[in-house]
């Protein structure tokens, strides 16, 4: 009979409390006792207690230990079981990695961050892994002859773990994580928390395609368990999404940071000059066949380098239980719907054009962006005053592509423009359609009822005005600005003009 490759299970008593500790994978060296939270290391048939693991941060993930699924890898479909969980905190957010035990006896990682998922397996670079400092964010490097863009170079630390695990970095000790992305959507991560660094390669996945079984019934706690009093005014604040890292008080509009959990210290910042969203928070609308709920709203301002003219736009954070998050952007030139791009579009040598999934885009603008006002819940710890540098690209059609950069990370988003009427209808606000109209509304449609003579008169007047303006001062403003679409990670929600 053919060998399945699956190793026998190993059980041994916890050296801390005597409860059974199980190892399903022969590759696992560490485990956390489910009873006393002792961290134990396995050496042959002996378990040694090396410390106590911190309590898990409740991220309200739909995943849990012993959930099973199937994944397509290398032309074959393999079943897997989630046997361990590691929680990390990075420069400005937290994420979770699940240790997946495959039916062929090997292990993989299901990374969970901001409602998105990446499935990776150990990879061999066939050369010594370069020092983390050699990976500059934004640079291009080749791995096995394949070009990758450096998307992130961040400091992280392990904050908690559960179940059966690979070798662990010391709890709370900072280490570097570098993330590379290719134009075809492949992700390559380098974890410098071990020696030699751990390298994994994979791609983004959706929970639906993994055929997962044994998930939690709900990804969020009961409403009563997700309420707290505002640290500024004392009013009750409810948190509806498990992935929320920031929320605003409905009474005083203070922005509250939840990265340490509701039971931790709640940092807050008061907000002035409120901006009223056109689409109310909590609204549900169907766009591109998906029922999205509006869970957050932010207003941002931008300015081009060397210019003193500022411009603003609004972004609605949309949520779907299985699709994760998207952004509906309200800019002066129209509406757009954008999502994170897993891959890294290829930039031309001069940086003026980009290619993504076979579509060419040309840069329209580059500008500095800043978050000025927020409402609702957000999957990253948003702050007033958060700043990024953005570059907006547009295709020959309605496609948009944008890059957003911080000193430690580059994120891309891709999407398309959407008609104002479609947005109003989607959220059942047809009676307010005029309020949704933007500069992209085609003037020729309205002009179809105007006579040719009237159009000629208007054209003559415009020509005269242009001649008069040309005789005035040679100085001019920065002109009309268009919309873009960059968001991702936890640096900000998006950058659009």
C-alpha cells in the first residue's frame, strides 16, 4: 500500500500541568498547552517547558484550530488541517498566521490580515538570503529569474500563539519581515525571526475556494460583548466587526484606537470639523453583484509637491463577510470602486506607465495625501493626520490603478470608475441622485436637446474668453484633478483625487 506521507501523532504530558499535548506534524518543534498556556519544545520524545505564552488577542477570526479545507497546489488539490495559530504585531497593526498541516505530511501557512488571506509554503531561494536592510521598499529584485517588487519591510513581534507550531521567535522580540510581490500576484515573504530566515511563497486565496469546514459560527462576539464606554465622553460605543482596529464614538466623534483590544488602554483623539457622509453608515448596497455594507467613512486631503492648492475626496469602507473589504471613492471627477491588488504592477523605467494583469495604465498625478476626518469602523488603526504619497494611473477605458507609499510599505489597488446613478440606485438613494452627480457626468447628454445655433454661440463665447485670459498674467493654477485608487495594508484606506 502506498505511503500517505502522514506522520503518526505524538502525545506527551505537559511538563507544566500534566495535561496531554499533541503533535500531529513531525516538523513541529513547539506547542502551547491548551490548559496552562505553557510553551513547550519537543526534542525527540521529550517535552521541555520553556515559558508561558501570553493570552491570545481576540481577533474574532472565522477560523479556528482543527478547521479543515482543500487547496490547489502545484496542479494537485490537497486537504489540510489548521493545527496552530501565531499572532503578530507590526509597525501599525496586527495579523494572524495559521499553521496548516497538509495531507502529504508537509506544513504551510494561511496568513490572515485585514479580511484577506494568503496561502504560502516553504520555499528555497537557491542562494543565501540577503540581509533585510538590502531590501528597499519600492525596489525590484529577481528571485529565480522572476522579478519581484519589495512591497514591505517592517518590524514585527510575536504577541501570542496557540496549538502546534514551527520554531518560534522569542515572545515580544522585534524582528524584520520583508514581503515581495510579483506582477502575476505571487507573494514571497521572508521572516527574519529565525536563523536562517524563513522564506515562503504563495498566492492570495478566498475562504470560499478553500472549502473550509469547522469554522466558527460567527466571526464576531455577541453585541453585548463588544461594547465599551468612550474614554472621552463616557457614552456607549458598539463594535460590530471582529477585524475593527479603530472606531469612532457616535456621541462625541472621538477616534478610538482598539489595537490593544477593548480590555486594554483605549487611546483616543477628539475630532473637529465633522464631514457628513452622503451614504449613511450601515447602509447595504449591491455593486458588481456583491452586497456590501458601509462600515466606515473617511475624508482625505491631497496636494501635489510644490503646489499650494489642496483638494479633497471621501472614501466609504465596504465590507462583505466572504469578500473582505473594498473602497467606494467619491472624488470630484466621479465615483470608483477599488480593491487591494495582491500583485505588484510593473512600472516602466521612467515610472510614467504601469502594467497590471495585461492592462496598460499611464500616470496622471503624484501627490501627498492626509486623512482629515473619519467615522465608523476600520480594519487598520486609522489616525487623523496619517500621511502617504500616492500615484494615480488610468487605463484607456474606465480602469484605475494606484500606488500608495509610506516609508515602510507600498500598496497597490485596482478598480474601475462607476456611474453616479449606479451608486445612488445601489444604496436605494435614487431620490437624491442629483447629490451623487460629479464632473464625469457627460455634458453632451444634456446638450442633446440644445439647438446647433446655441452650441455655436457658446463655442464663440468660450473662444473669446480664452483669448482674453491669455492676455492676463502668465501664472496659472494646477488645473483640474482626476481620481485614482490606492489603498491597502494598514497605512490608510486609500488615496484618490
